[in-house]
C-alpha cells in the first residue's frame, strides 16, 4: 500500500492528546448515563472503550462527536472544545456509528462522493481520494454497485472509507464489528490498523468483545454504570490479576459484575438490528 | 473521582474551515444525494404517476360527463388539471418527512449530523431536493394533460412560472413536513398528520370544484353547527321523519337542500352571504364573502370530519 499524500495534521511522536475529558457527565432525567469521566486518549493511539450494553459507551461517543451536549464537565477533541467549538470538532473527526451510515439507495462511489463534499475535500482531490479510500478498504470493484446489494462486511468497510476520506485527526467507531462473521471482523480490524499506519489517525473504538480489545487496542477504559472501572494497557490490567487472567476477569474484578449484565430494551433492540443488517 | 487525564486543554490542531462558497456547496451536496437516489429508482416516479392519472382519467372523465360542477366556459378537465398538478405536488411534499424519519431510524441522518455542514444547509438541501422531486411530478402531469388533449398553456414564461411555483410550494410544504417529523418522530404519526393536513387542504381548495361551492357548503355548516348545539336540536327529527344530527355530513346535506330553488329561503340560519351558488349560472363566478375566513373554516371542518367518530344509526 503506497502511503497516501497529505501528512497527518500533527506530529505523531509528540505526547499530545487527541481526546481529553474533564469530569464529563450526562444525565437523562434521573438516570446518570456518564458520571464525571476524566480520560485522556493520546495521539495515534487505538483506544478501546469497553463495557456491557448500557454502560455509557455510546453516550460518551455521542458527547465527543458533538451529537449530545454534556450536562456537566468539559471535553476536547483534536484540541477543540466539544460544546464551544463543535463545528471545528466536527471538521476534524470521523464517525462510524453503530447504526447504518451508508445510504443503500446510492452506489458505493456516490456515498463517498457525498461524504467528500460534506467534509469540503477540495474538488481537485476528490476523485483521487475516493479511489484511494476504495482501494484501502478493498471495494474498488464494487464501487459502482448500489450499497443495498453489499454484504454486511462490505457496508462496514465502506462506512470506514467514508469516515476517513477527509483524513480526520480522530476517528470514532461505535461497535464496528457487531454482527460480523469472524472473517469480516478480522478484515475490519486489519483496516483499522492500516488506517493508523497510513494516516496516523487516532482511533476510539467501543466494543463489548473483550478478546478483540486485547488484540487491537493500545489502551482501554472499562466502563461500568457510567464510570471508568479500570484504565490502562490490556497487558498491564491483566498482569494485576495474574498470568492466566483475561479482560473479562479484569472487568469482573474492577466492576464486580460480568460483562453480560446491564442494557435496556432499546440497547438490545439496537444491537440486534445492527447484527441483522450486517449478517 | 479518579482522573485519568492531565489537567488543562490539550494541544490545538490546525483548523480546517470551508471556503466562502462552502454553504452553497453544502446545500448542493445534500440535495444532490437525494436527486441521485431518485435517478437510481425510477420505479418511484412511475408509481407516483398512478394517482394523478386516476384523478384525471377516471374522476375527471366521469365528472365532465355528469356536468355536475359548473366551471363556466372551461371544460371540467381543463378546470381540474391545474388542481391535480398542485395536489399531487403537495401530497408528495407533505409526506417528505416520512423519509427523514426513516433516515433517522436507520442512522443515515447521523452522517449528516456529525459532518461540519450547518443544520440550515441540511434543511435547505432537503427542501431543494423535494423541489426537484416535485418537478418530476409536474412533468408527469404535463405529459398526461397533453395526452388527454387538455388545453394547457404552453408559453415558456407561463410554464416557467408554474415550475417555479411548484418548486417553491413543495420546498415550503416539505420543510413543514420535516418540522412535523422532528416533533412526532414516528412513521405512523407522521402518516396520520399528513392525512389530516392534505385532505382538508385539498377539499377546501378549488382543485376539483370552484371554491365558492365548497366555501358555501362549509360556511353554512360551520355557522349552523353552534346554533344547533345551543338550541339543543341535537337529535330531533326533521320534516321527513329522519333523525337530525349535528354531524357535519348531515349539515352538508341540509345545505344542499337549503340551496335548492324550492327551499332557498326555508332556513333563516343561513345568511344571504352564504347563498353563493344558489343559481347555477352564478356558481363559481361570485366570490364568497371572505375566502380567507372560509378557508380556515373549511380546514377546521375537515379536521372535525376526520376526528369525530361516525354516529351509529
């Protein structure tokens, strides 16, 4: 893979942080979905936000992508405040939501074209970047087809391609592998890794597959009931418990609950729906 | 609370703002996506042609043979064709919010929401794409009209004016529909709201009959309703021994009777201003007392008809 033109918008070796939150809190009526969370994600890091359904992961992502206003606390993404400079934040991030973001009534190429326009990719560069993105996710041959006819794995890869067209400093992915078969899942992770290598993108990923997080993430935060129960590199966290410990055990230890608990009707419905469309 | 972050804001990344034409470009990007969808799915165009075709070919032909609607020197089809154009364009626009709700449910809307385009550009882009849809609909009605030898004015300025109005009208109605979509948030409710808005507007307009006819009927009815309720004539029988109800459709029937030549002065509750259409040669030519007031009444009247349960006999 040839390196893509246009260097990453920051020096990857500097210890700057791509995301930082300070006592970030979100309430829904009486329910506190996220309770005073303070974390820092370093530039060029693949960061995993783990936890069961309803732990507050999606609420966190929505606040960081400016879709939801925090009730209290502050957050900076790519150096901009998510409430006061939301427009600038949006220009510097990409987002692959758990729900569908590719339009089935358009072809793969057109989906990318729309994204390129929305993110003000210069017209002269559009075609080249779209072709590169298609190649990067292995969809060059299917570009002319309607997305409606794509398989689940292809849709996910297209969504990743459209989220990185404008070379965002930070890419958010909400449950990117829910409902994918093992082969497609592996392919998605490969693309995620390549994104960081080629573009120097910082990635924040939510998942509830612990074994994947262990493989892929540099550092993880385990969320439980809106709080960070544990934070650090997967190996460090496991080392605290002993040789044969898994991240599931780590979660058990810090949260005092299994990963299976939690999640309301809406959460389950959403996960099932995503699983259905991608399988 | 344990903190996993150092204090203070992090290093600032370079800003990437759009150029001076970014706003127009954003609107275009949104509208273009919608128009491309239409191009991929021409079946939708064909299906939407069904309704105006039925109105013109079936309803229009029948009514023009009956000659039940006085339309002056125009043939009934000539009178009705512009109404069907407006109606079919408005119907599409008013249900535009349905697609917005579908996009929201699927999550496609999120793609736009996290992108740097402004909310204004998003709404304007959607409105313009609704206008483009309406243009395709207008083209269908024009073709139908030509095939049926309806006397359409084909002067370029005239056609351009019609098309401009079509785009503007559907942009307005589609944004209204988007507003409702934002409030009701479910398919079922927006379909219901659409019905509640379209049918009264349609029947209160002069799409299929001169407005004076409908205004007369509706105002007679609306004036009579409170009087009936006040005087307690809720369920008495009329002269022919039938039960009389304060329901609108009973009122409509009475209104017709009242307007017949024999019964024109029978009911003192009908003021002279409402007796438009008493003489067939005047029908549709005399403007009703105040169209705006009557229009409001008619909308309300339509709402009443829809909301009220049908009385059992």
